[in-house]
C-alpha cells in the first residue's frame, strides 16, 4: 500500500499537469470561517479574541495544511488562492478555499442572521465544491448545525462544522486535528448531512450537544451513535446516514422565525412566568419537562395557560431535560400535556427542537395544521421515528446464511460482510433493471448509496445501462447523486456515456452537475468533435457542459471540428452557441482554420453565423 503510494507520488512529481489531472482523485472543499476559538489569539488584556487576516497566511506555512511545492507546480492561474492538502493515503487530494467572515465572531455573539449568511454562502457555491467545512465557535455550534440541517433542503453534499477548545496556532491544540479531519471527511465521503466533526468523531449536527466546556471531546450525540469514528481507518456507518428521498434540487430556506423560545420547567415554577413567556409575539416554544416528558398535572392553572396559548396558535413541543432519552406518554403527568395539544418531541435535543420550530414556523405557505404535522415528522434525522433498536442488522437472512457458510460469528465480521455484499448486489440488481430486487435489499437495511470496491453505486450502474425506472426508484429513495467512483465519475458521467437524455435530464433536475476539471471536459468534447459524434456533444450539453470550453492549447471543440472537417459537428456547435472567433494559443480562430482547410461548406456555415450575428446586433 505504502509502496503503491510512493510509486504514485514519484510518478506525479515528474508528470505535467495533464498527468496529474488524469491520475489523482481530487476533491474541492469550501471552508467558511465564521470565527471561534480555533482562530483566536490572546489580546493585550490576556483573553482570547478572534483576529482577522491571520489564519490563512499562517496555515500556508504548515505543510500538513498546504503542500507548497504542489501548489506552485500544479495549480492553474485561477486556482492560486487555493490551499492544497498533501496527497492522502486514499489517493485523493483535497484542495480548499477559505472564505473568512468579517467580523469573525465568538459563537456566543452569533444570531439567526449569521446562520442565514452561512446557508446563503453554501447555496451560492454549492455546485463548485464537493463539500463544505464551517469553522465555528464551540459554544453555539450545536445550534448552528441544527439550524443549517433544516435550512438546507434536499442536501446532497456534506456540510461539516468544526472548531476547537484551544486556538490552532498554540503549541497544544485540538484545532489542527479537528480541522484536518473535517477537510478529509468533507473531501472523501459523500455524506449528505450537516455534521459536527470534533474529537475524532463524526456526529449528526442536529443530534449534537456541547457536553463539556473543557474537554477535547466536547460534543456528544446522546441519542444516536456516531456517523463515523476517526481512528486508523475512518469507518462510516452508512446505515445511519440520513437520506431525504427526494428528486428535488438543493435549495436553502434562509428566513427563520425569531419568535421562538426555550422554557425549562422547575419545581414550583409560577403561572405568571409561564403566562408571560407565552405572550405574543411568541409563536413557538420548546418546553423542557422532566424525565420522560412529565409536567405537574396538579397545577391546572399552568395547564390552562398552555392550552390557551395553543388555542391562539402557539406551537408547543415537549422535550426532556435529561441528556438522553425519549419523551412519551407513559405517565399521567406527561399525558396531561398532550391532552392540551402539546407535541411530543421524541428524543430531539433542545437545539434541534428550537431550530426546527424556527424553520417550520417561517414557512409562510404552511397552515398551522401543516406546521404541527411537520413538527411531528422526522425531517432531517433529528428525531427517532421508529424504534431502530428493534431492527437488528444481524437478523438479515441472506447475510446470516453467507456468514454461516464462511463460519463468521462476530458482529464486526458480520457487518463487514454486509458492507462487502450489499453494494455489489445492488449494482447487479441495477444492471439487470430489477427494481424489485433493489427494494428487497433496501427493505432489509441496504444502503442504496453505498459504493462497491470501485466506488460505483447502483445509480452509476443504472445510469450507464440507461435504466430510467431504476434511476427514478433510486432517486426517490434518496440515493445520492454526487458520489464519485474511483475514476472520479459521478452517475451523470455514466448517463453521458450512455447518451440517455431522459436520465441526464432527470439527474440534472435533481441537482447533478459536472464536477470534472474543465480541461478534461474540453478533451472529451474535442475528441467527440473529431469523431463527428454529434450525439455525444448533445449529451454533454444536456449535462450542462459549456461548448466553448478549451483544452491546454485553448482549442475549442469548434477548432477541432473545423480542422478535422467534421461538418455535422460544426453545424451542431454553431447552432448551439459555439464561438468561431476565439483564438487558441497559436492565435488561430476556427474561422481562420476553415479558410486554411478550404472546406467551402464549413466556411459558409461560419460566415452565415457571423452575418446573422452582425445583423442581430445592428438591429438591436
Ligand atoms: N467562546 C468560543 C466560541 O464559541 C468557544 C470555542 O470556540 N471553543 O466561539
């Protein structure tokens, strides 16, 4: 393995750009630096304070955060502001851009408008990056993570929040490991969730709480296991990963309702306090009750105030004050609340319940009834909707049989077997156009987005085979469209190869987009033009390719089509916006080449386009 890596590295060191683009798997991550201890310095009064314009130049000096020699040799002019991590063992390299906020904030100073700013930035740059890291203070990180999970609708890429307890440039700091881990996870695993990476754990953001103000292991997700553990290997528990199951595109909902609050019961709480808390403009309240959701049922005056507020349209959600556990109507004291219309909040954290309320209440086009319904629903994996413990992954019949045949008995081995078998079975089912088999695999716990040994998922295979019904089925069940196989191909690339326009269109409508380097796209288009394969050009265009992309010599597909005299391609390219007057590095335009090659018909087409354009501009 190490040997392999060494060979790969030395090859790369002697290779030009073309080879590195060809050989390395690459991921681009956008880092939104909002503030927090991670980038703070001690000020004159001896306390930590955020410092602007300090983090990026300092990081560039650390080889583990920035491979200077690679950056100098390999980055294109327009990539010069990127930082580049050294090549990882997996053969992937993470390039990242840090967008520093102004001002940088201690997270205790953050408000809901700061959440909107982060969500807006993610939306603006969503298509350009494979994943996002938000550097954030730890104090309110669980709130921001929960809020972003709701604000980011139909999320298909990882958004990872991290920070530290000690600033990153101090001698002892957890910041370096946390930041590096966040970059690695964002660049390597297509987990379509808002996550918190902290202290070697990857946690679902809206399940997370800050549990310790001093520990490097500050965060826990008390009611579900970690999504991944960062040990010598990074093991993602894909069965836990939440999938939205929609074919709609990613979008954000950035306007949150601010008229929400947290009310924590305590023995002897006064009715006046409860009444004034529930006064307008309050629209939603998270009630933190005792144990399994109990409140005093011997205080009719309090229950009456609660009932009155609900009748006036205030939504009240009941969660427990305990760190772990579930709210249900086991006790009469809890039932008293539900009888008045309080919504049981299951095992939601206070942060998740509050931000969910804020999100749901801000949906102006939903009625109160609909908002209440949505509060009860599991929207982003923030609440347990079924008793997951009841289903044992080890119960699956097929896995059991194979495990027995191989004399496998431990839980770890059986889970490994499941992870090895299922993705291949799903790819096989996708290849044979068998949605029923896929459904059987899914209903026994199979993860439809899991990749096989080559990183290929059932969606890659279905797209390549042109099986529209399977693609539809997979998208409806939340299969991710952004996973790259080991050749950096997404399912969209497979659909282009099969030239299946319906699948291309469906994937694009769901939010798929081209992620390849523009030069690689140009090379594909130029070679299609040279072979006069108009259908290939059409497929690339449907997938969103710009027909004016250019290769290393700045030659466009039109340059190639003209110089190889491919009339059909020239016609198609011209009809679809290709320019005949852009120069390659030898200062040749496609028009000049048409004159040189002496192909009358091609020259005529270009001159006609040029005349039409002149007439169009003089008319307007
Ligand atoms: N007060 C800091 C913050 O939340 C705490 C930290 O980041 N460790 O910004």
